[in-house]
């Protein structure tokens, strides 16, 4: 698989977070579509970094089915929607 260069800078992580918030899918699914050719371990680094920096902006249903990808079991974290609108 192609290995893309990781950009874990605050600016890039914020951009990924903002783009994920605009969609309806969970963070991992968004990252998988965004970095289709990236190895899973690097995609998980992005997931962990986004959650580390913006955890309060995500929620998960502990009863929801997890994503299974290349032997990893991944919790679906969905961006919280702005309830003030």
C-alpha cells in the first residue's frame, strides 16, 4: 500500500476535524475515505490525534457496532451536532 506522509500539525488536525464535522459519518469512516490508500496504522494515528485534540466535540454510542478493519476493532466516534441551530 502507498504510504502517505503524515501531517499531525495542529493546523492540519483542526482542518480534518472541521471537515468531519460537516459530514454525517463517523470520524474513522471519514478518515478512511479521505486517506483511502493510507495504511491503517497511519489512519489510526490521525484518528487518535483528532480525538486527543477535540475529544469533547465527539460522541459515541457504546452499544453501536464497531468497525472492523484489517483486524482492528474501531469505535465509531461521531461529531456532535450544534444543537443551537
